[in-house]
C-alpha cells in the first residue's frame, strides 16, 4: 500500500499519519465515511458523496464541521501530494473521507469530544482484475444477518463495520469474491461492500432501501444509466430463490463499478457467463463516468464540447 493521508488539514505520508487512541472513532467506531474514486482525475459524484456523508453523520448526531468546498480543497491537496489526480489518465485515485467523533474521555458522552477528526486517505485506485468483468465472479450467501435498521441502520455509512467484516470473512473462507447478506426477515439485502442486483425477464432488480442496506451511489446511478439505455432498473423485495433462479446477477460499488455474478456458492447463475443486461449497464455506467471532465488550470470544469 502506498497512501497519502490528510489528518485534520495536514498532509502526511502513510507512516506518519496518526490519530489519537482516545479518538472515539478508535474507541467506539463512532464515525462515518465515504469512498470515492476519480475518473480523469476528478472525484466522481463528489456532491452526492458529501450529501450522503452529512446524512450519515446526522444519524449519529455528529457534525461535519467544514463545508464541501473545504473537503474538496483537502482532497485535491492530498491528491497533488500523492502525485494522483493529474487527469491525464496515468493513474486514478481511491479516496476515503472519514469523520469521527474526535478525541475525548473514555465515556459515551459526545460532549467530551469538542472537535470531530477529519481524515482523508488517498491511494492509487485498484480495479478488479479484467477477468472479473469478462468472466464474472462467484459470491457466497453468508449466514451473518445484515444489521437490523433499528440497531445500527445500514443506511449509515458507518466506520463501525464489524457486521460487514464478519460477513466478508466468511465469504473469504469460502473463496468467494463477495458475500451476500440477508436481512432479519430473511430477504436478500446487499453484499458486504456492494449492492446486489438480479436480472429477470430483461429487468434489473435490487432490494429496496427499507430492506436495510446502504443506498449505494453506484446503485442510484444505475437507475439513471438504465433509463438512458432503455433497461428497466427497479427496486423489488428479493429472496434466495430470486438469486438462484436469476437470468443474470451483478454487484455495484464505487471502486468496482458493475461486476457480473455468475455463481452463488456451488450454484451457477444464468448461463454461467456475464449476460447482456449486465454488460449493457456496465458499458453505460463507464461511458457516463468516463465522460467526467478534467479541471482546467483555473480549477473550473471544461465546458462540454
Ligand atoms: C455495505 C455497502 N453496500 C453498498 C456499497 C456500495 O456503495 P457505493 O456504490 O456508494 O460505493 C458499499 C460501498 O462501500 C457498502 O459498503
């Protein structure tokens, strides 16, 4: 790993970047985060990410004490220090923005933490291997239940990731690319770090947000890509059999775009190869994402040609 890190406005190399052990992010997992990536050096869907960051923070009564323009400035400063984000296609960046409760007493009282900590981690974006897109991946349907929305609501993109980590550890043990989690009602919810879609009769279906899942921005963007491509993309409650009997399936996330799923544990999904709807949605997603414009020297977006 080679990361460059902005801690509360100061840029460090990965070895020197530290936060206090008394930060409630470390002590209690109290904090929220966003994962962004660049296309042509530009953080993709920046406004949607900062909107979701603030929504997640609100759900923890946590303030994000700097405006979006300052988050943007810190990201760009860190990208420059990392030698990333040049926009010449040489290397795209992974960007993780974290906001935690900050440093305080060993107490759940948020009043003991006067100042949230803001950390931005930047490193080269690593895409899934080309075979993942060309041949598809296998996922594991894991027994770890996705958090009940009345507990730690999966809508919160929280630094408290034990639910997801335990599920992914099980998927790793089974040699799978990802783990699919059910909700407390036994319905399909999402993957451990991605949203889940199945394709049936030409339509891409994904569990509704109230099934208890993270409202992924790639998932949301895919509704727009589908509308463009004339492919119905909609929410529907899904059960195990919907996945087993799907014509196609795929997962979505910021860093992995649209990855075809061709197997669940020992079962084959559809033809066992990425299907036409998945391929069309991936192509539509990439076309739109890669149309993201680099900035001019003056820092303003180039006009569309
Ligand atoms: C639990 C979970 N679901 C879904 C996603 C996909 O979200 P997005 O498309 O915004 O990256 C993520 C991304 O990290 C995630 O952690």
